[in-house]
C-alpha cells in the first residue's frame, strides 16, 4: 500500500494489531500504524558544531562550559587535554538540547577572546528516521507471522526452517532498533565541540608568525618596486606591476591581521613580543639577497658535511642495532635538510635573476672559511713532477711486492733445496755419459762430400 503523504496526520493506533494472513491480499505495512510518516512539523535534525576559541583561562572556561551545558538541560560528554605545536589545547564536548543550541553558541563567542575557527553542520534525518521505523514495523509483523506459522508446523524440517527464518528477522529488527536509538540520541541533543586554547601562548606565536610574514611581504614589495624601476621592456614592466599589486595586497592583509591580534591581546591582557623598528623591516633587496644567499650556501655546506659524516658512520660494522637506527633517522633528517636548503638556494638565485642582482661567487675555500672548519684544507695546485712521483711509487710498490713473493716461495719450498742439490750432479753426469761414444765402437764419421762430375 502507498505511504501516506508527509503532511497527513497519523492514524489512531488500534488496541491490538495482528498481521494479515497470507494470501488475503492485505499487506502488513498498510495495517500497522507505526508505518505512517512523521508530520512535517516534527523534524529530526542533528546539529554539530566545532568551534576553536582563545580564552584567558582554560580552567575557568571549562567550568563556565560545564555550568552552561547543565543549565541548558544538557551535559558535558567529555574533556580532553592535548598539545598542538607544543602548546596546550583542551577539547570540551557538550550535548545540549536543540532549543538551546543557538544560545549556547552565542555564549561561547562572548566568553572567548578570539574565535579562531567555527564549523557548523546540520543533517535532517526525518526521512531516515521514518524509514527505519517503517522497516522495524514491517519486520516485526513478519516475525509475528513466522511465530504463528511455527506453532502450526508439524515436521521437524519445517520447524527448523521457520525458526531459522524467524531468528534472521529478529536480528534485523535488533539492528534497526539500534540504528533508531542512535538517531534518537543524536537528534535529541546537539553536539558542540569546543577547542580551548590559552590566549597568551597562541597570540604570541601567531603575532610572531604574522610579523615575519609581513617582513617578507614588504621585502617582496620593495623588490617589485626595484624591478619596476629596472624594467627595460613593457612586458617586464607589466610583470613587475602585477607583483607589486600582489605584494601590496599581502602587506595590507598582514597589517590588518596584526592589528586584530594586538586588539585581542589587549582584551586578554596579554603582552606580545616587542616588534622591531619599522626601518628594520624595509630592507634593500640588493643588500638582503646576497646576504641570504651566502647564509644559505654556508648552511647547505654544513648539511652536506653532516650527511657525509653520518653516511660514513653507517658503514662501520661495529654498530649496535640501536645505533644504526639512530643514525638512519639522522640521515633521513639530514637528506631532507639538504633538499630544503638546495631549494632555498635555487629560489634566491631565481629572485636575483629577476631583479638583475649579482650574487657573490663562493669558492670551496671561502665556504670552508665561513663554516670555520679547518678540517677541509684547500686543494694543492697540480705539480709537474706529480706523475713521475706516482710512477716511481708504483714501481717501488711492484718491486717490493715481487721480492716479498719470492721470499714466500723460498720459505715455502726450502725443503726442496737439499734434494735438488744432490740430484743436479747426477743429472749432469747422466747427460754427459749419453753424449760420450761407447768403448769398442768406432766413431761415427761424417758422410763424404759429393764428388763433382768429370769433365769431358
């Protein structure tokens, strides 16, 4: 049967409802009053909000939130303390009735020195809630029918089959009831998660970071002005104007943010770090870039040396597993540091090219001197006699190796010297006797030379 429209009033519940018998043409859904949709004015909505606040005192803020939740008919669902960026953060989870949701959020904003962020979401679960109720009612009707059929079963096979089917339906009913209970809990009370941060530490850190960004933006603005003055073509001038406009907007945005932080610090009675003089932030790029470039090159050389040292340490065979693990972690950090510094050097080089600024050319000797490490002496100039000296050293090495080899052979075969000394005379006499003619045998005369033919 089709469901009733959303605005239709709910039908009165009968005293007792029974499932329609099988084959009667009437469905269980049409006969159960729980299947009627909720009216339009009975909406179920889940309210969820996450809000980050800077407060004077976290302890006082937690007490205020607890009183606010209990006074509104809700409760505090949990309090958690943790650290973010080495600064404390306290997370308080509130559950309040939807009717007090807006008033609670407004009170949170009033008690804060500054609202860092706020995220609110709503989820209308009216249709889902009604659908779950419909499924539960339908399955309960089916379960009741199965129980009635089970009482009429006569064979063991029918009893087992119907009982398994009834248990399966009962499991579905329990699961849907759990879902319905969850939706009720979520919609009956709104959830507000407040992240409480002490204003003193967070404002000081934010102020320092924004002030550093402002310095960079002012330096970029000065660099864009210098590039505009040195532009030689209309294209270069247009590109410089675009960078100048972006830098100007960034400077204005950061200046406004610094004023907001100063106002919040005044409300919280927090002392911010002292800002340097204004003239210190406006640095000439022609002076600043070479200094930053030299500093980056020196830091890069230090990081590369550290990476080489750790790599050599890892090649040792007498390290324990803990030492190897620690060295590997140091090597990974060193590799990342080298990559960061290489990117910084490339960035400075590109900026200098854009601004037509000549960077200093550092030699390895100058970098070693700036590092202050005398362990890396400057390479000696090549000598004319160096190849001759190397050849002489190699020949001496070869001769010494050959002499050592002969001594090793003599030491190994010394026991053969005496037998060889005895055997050599006998061998000599034997060879001499073979060449001497035997007694009683005429010596062999050479063959006669051929006679020349007689002439006529």
